[in-house]
C-alpha cells in the first residue's frame, strides 16, 4: 500500500488511549481496529479484517511456539509454588542468613536461580529480606529499591529461560518482517543486550545502595513503627505457613530448564556447525527453549508426584492456574502482532522512511529512548511499550545509519524504565505490597535515582550514536 499519513494513525490512537486508561490493551485494540477499518472501510468488514489479523498472528508457527513457551513457563511456576518450592527456599535461606552483608549478597546471588520473572524474584527473595529487616541497616524503601534492581533490569539482560525472552524476540521478529529484514531476531536480541544502558545503570545504583551507601533510616526504625508485628509468612500466598517446606521443588526445575535449554540449543545447531560454540549460533533457539521447557514440565511433574501429599489432579490444576496468569500477556501479544501487521500493510515503514530523514542520526536513539520512557512511565508496562515502539525503532534504523542492535537496546531500555519507575507497574505494586510500603511513598523515593539513571542512559545513547 502506498505510504501515507493514515499509516501512522493506529499508533496515534494507541498511545493516548493507553495513557488515558492506564491500560495497554485497550489502546492496542483500538489501534488495530482503526487500522482494520482503514484497510476495509465497511461496518462489518472492518471487524472481519480485525479478526483476520489476530487469527493470522495466532496461526504463525513461531508465534504459537512463543505462546506455548509463555503458558508452560507460567504453569511450571504455578506447580513450584503449590509444592512449596519457593516457601522452602525462603525458610532455609532465612535460617542461615544472620548479617546485612549475607542478606544483600544472597539478594544478588539468588538471581542465578530465580531470574525467570520479576514476580518470581519478588516472592522468593523479598520475604527473606523482610524477615531479616532488623539486621539489614537500610530503610524499607531502600531495601525494596535494591531488590527491584535485581528483577526486571537483570532479567531483560538474560538470553535464556526467562518469561521475557520469548516476547522480546517476538517483537523484534515481527518488526523486522515489516521492513523486510532477514536477520535472525534472536541474534539481534543478543547483540542488543550490551546496549540496554538503563538496565546496567540502575543495577549499578542498586549495588551502590547495597554496599557503599549508609542509610539515614534503618530497618530497625521501620520495625519500631509496627512492621515487626506482621509475620512475613503473611506477605504473600506462596510463602504461607500452610505450604510445605521443599526447596528442592524450586531448585530442581530451575536446574532442569537451564541445563536442558543449553543442551537442546547445542543439539539443534550441532549438525550445521563445525564446533561446539558455533552450534549455539546456528541453532533455532526458540525451538530449543520450548522443547526444554516442555521436557522440564514433564520431569518436574514426575518429581513432584513421587513426593507424598501431591496428586496428579492437583498438579494439573496448579499448572493451569499458573498458565492462566499469563493469559493477559498472551492476549496482549496477539494484538501486538496484529497491530504490527496492519501498520505494515498500511505502509508504516515507507512513511517513516519518507518523513524522518530530517532528524540528525546521532539524536534518533536518545530521542527514541526518552519518548519510550515517557510512554512506559504513563502506562506502566515494559511489554506494552516494546510492542508499541519496536516497529518504529526498527523502521527508523532501516532509514538511517543507526545500528540496529543499538536502537533495539534503546527500545528495551525505555520499557525497563517504566517497569521500574512507574506507579502503575506490576513490579512497583508487588514489591510495595510485600514489604508493606505505601505505593506512592515508594514511587516518590525511587523516582529520583530512576531519573538520574535515565539521564545517564540518554547521554550514553547520544555518545554511542556517534560511534555506531
């Protein structure tokens, strides 16, 4: 279709509606509807076109794999929760940690086994820290800030076995298809990781607060205000006293999914490679991750059933309940795929090509980061921001000489900012609830360091833009 201003209309609808409603999905649906009616300006035809775009997105082979991965991953976490894996890990760790230094080191080291999703991190490590708050000479807000820097900012940098990686690769893939790109999306994701400057910056701030900053308000002071009256077992259902203490029910599945992902990745690329390391480059990583996860689910199910107190029906129920927790993300992703397709058919990439050549190349990446950070702050969703912004970013990269990995890294960084700093984000509200902090007090506390990290990030993108 010939490029015209109508091609950007869906995005012009998405952003204000998402900001106004403080929800990503209504804006995305409205944008897809607008695009569908532009394509088919008929009362019923527009709805049919809307449905066709969603259906076409859902029957794509790679998209189906991503949906299976997300649902199965969340289902596995559901089984780990009800079998006492998280509760058992928390109990054992709380028994052995006796000092502030040990507690903070555990916060970082435990990322190795709990990096699958931010909420998973929070319900694993935060109850431990809450139980030890008297020994950790930090205010509760500082403690929440440090824990949060080990969640989304770390997870977006990990290329395997996370709830994020399938989605992140997917938005790169669909955006590449819009501009006719043939580069492997997973390879681009790997190349973009060093350029997610916000994640690295905010992690550094967390390390500074952990080990080099002396808090003016201690955990003990918080306790004097009554926080010690609450049993940490009540801070989240997954550490409830009613659950068994079985740390191996967390550690075994995590070990399996990581080791099997690496093995199946090597196995998939081995026949096309000349050596061990090249096998990982040649592999279909998404395929390997999905197979590894499915095998892990089956092996974990057998492992759980060999233990007393767990039944097959109970495990299936917990798997389904866990998987359903990510249904909203799967629906979001389906609409993102459809929106990207309709804007491509409307000539969005060609329109960007024709109307952005006046922007100096060194300023494209920092401006994109600032724009995305503002969007993500007001909608509170990293995933939504990535879905909205990635087609624009990759289209801009196709027009200019800006490095594709750099611009992809900037898009991911902008979403990470909102997930960390926004009062609407799940991360903010989850950590505040578990620690018993008023949400807006916590948001005000962390906004300044988040903005400082964002300013440093913007400067870094400006500097890098002159090099790449």
